[in-house]
């Protein structure tokens, strides 16, 4: 009997980890790692779009990352600003739509503004959707969804469907594959609700070393898996 091969995952989430270690290993500053990490993100976005992925969620900055030194946080926010402003031609050429997941209210106002503008400018594109998880925490998203649901009326029914409908991007399907670079076997508060039945893949490579080929290999690995969703083997 032929082995069942899954299609390309419609939605991939990536925990882009290891920028700091990549830099430290080279005797460089952590910020240099973030700079190289942005280059890797661009490579992987292009590869995902070419491979036919429909949604790509990039874990860019967590609700816990504010604990870091002000210099590092400021540098990452600067890179995000630069990315959002500088890539419009690339989005247009590749029909890529930019969206945000996370708590907008807790972001520096200029970054929130850039995100809104990029989402507006690319809102009509019908290619892959890139969801930037920025000031994102899975628990925080569930709490905000519960608040929105409670505010929707005194008779709001609490069901899985109702909570899902109040998440940050309710129309985006759950991730099929969640990748973590840099070898850590933990979820670090990423897509807790949506990732209930995602396939997980941990790669030892630091994020700045990631290429489109690494994504291709991850997709190949995913395609050989047998997803059961609590059922039995088909
Ligand atoms: C991921 O790389 C980027 C962010 C969390 C913003 P890290 O900065 O966490 O790199 P390591 O884990 O310290 O190597
Ligand atoms: C997760 O990485 C967050 C992002 C990649 C944006 P962290 O480096 O913050 O996670 P921990 O601290 O190792 O769990
Ligand atoms: Mg890290």
C-alpha cells in the first residue's frame, strides 16, 4: 500500500529562535544576530510563498521579550519598522498580505501605526499571508479573546467555536506545522490555542542560518507524518 502523503501545510508557524546565540558564537553583539535573523526571515518568507504555503506566522517578539535590555528591545523594534517600511515592493510582486497577531495596545505607537499601514497597503493581495506575531503571547491572546467574548453580550455562549471566533485573526486556519529553530523543545507561549493539533518540528540550526532549503526539508518531514486528530490510523 502506498504511504499517504500530506499536502504542503496551509499554515506554518515559526519560532525564530537563536539569534543571540548565533552572534555570541561569533564574538558579536546580540543585535548582529537579530540583523542576520531578519535576512533569514526574508529568505524563508520568499521560499514559503514560492512553495505554496498560504499562511506563515512568524514569532517576532513575545509578551515576555520586554524583559530584555532596553537596547536590544529598541533594536528589534527598529528592525521591525525597517522591515515593514522597506518591503512593500516585494509584497506587491509576490502578492503577500501582512497581518498582525498580538496586543496592539502594548506596542510603541509608531510600530502599531506601521503595522496598520502595512496591513492596509497589502490588504488586497491574494497571495500568502504573513502574520507577524509581535507583542504576542498565547495566554494573552486567549485572555483578550475571552474579554471580547464577554463584552459581546450578557448571553454570550462560551464554546470552543466562540473563543476561536474572538482570537486575533479568526479567519486564519489553525497551524498545521510549527517549527522552532535553535534546538529548544518548548513552545514559549506561541499559538497555544491554535496549535492544539499542529505538528511540531525542532531544528538544531540557529535562526540566522536558516534558508529556503531548510523550510523545504521541514515541509518534506511534515508530509511524511500521519495526523490522526484523536482518531485512528487511516
Ligand atoms: C530570537 O532569538 C529572537 C527573539 C526572541 C526576539 P533570541 O534573541 O531569543 O536568541 P537566543 O535564544 O538568545 O539565542
Ligand atoms: C521565543 O523565543 C520568542 C520569539 C522567538 C519571538 P525566546 O527566546 O523568547 O524563548 P525562551 O525564553 O527561550 O523560552
Ligand atoms: Mg531565544
